C-alpha cells in the first residue's frame, strides 16, 4: 500500500496538507499498537508495522521535497538512495547563473 492509498489521497507532487494531520491522528487511533495489547502476537506485530507505515507516510507527505522524491520513486524515475554525478562544467555553469541572477536582483533593488 502506498502512502497515498493509506491516507486516501490522489498521487500528486503537491499534497493538500490541510486535512493530513486529522487523517494521521484518525489512523493512529485505529492502528496504534497500544490498542492491540490483548490481541495475538501476530496482530500486535501487524499493528506495529501499520503504525510505522503511518508515521513514515505522514512524515513524507507533509514535506514537499520528500513527497516529490517519493512520487518519483513510485513512478520508477528515481531509485532510493540514488547518487548523481554532476559534471564540473555543469556545476560551474550553475554557479555562474546564480551569480548573474544575484547581480541582476541587486541591480533591480538599487534601481
């Protein structure tokens, strides 16, 4: 089950977080391991796993960067803990563009 399915949300890069906390607490009330203290060991283990998934899903979905990363992983466009090697030329170009942007903003403010 994906984080989106767990929280009954559509898969999207930008999650509407307005009802996220409410749904989180609702799920935790239902699946918190303390509610399964008198249950079988298998049910207790399942509750523990579901509770952990709820916590992980909530943490991911409330963070926009983590949500984007998660969606890309779901779609097979990003592997977990994938490392990227960027060429030095590319990094220099990005630095130069940032400097030009900063200078342009400074000039605009002064004007």
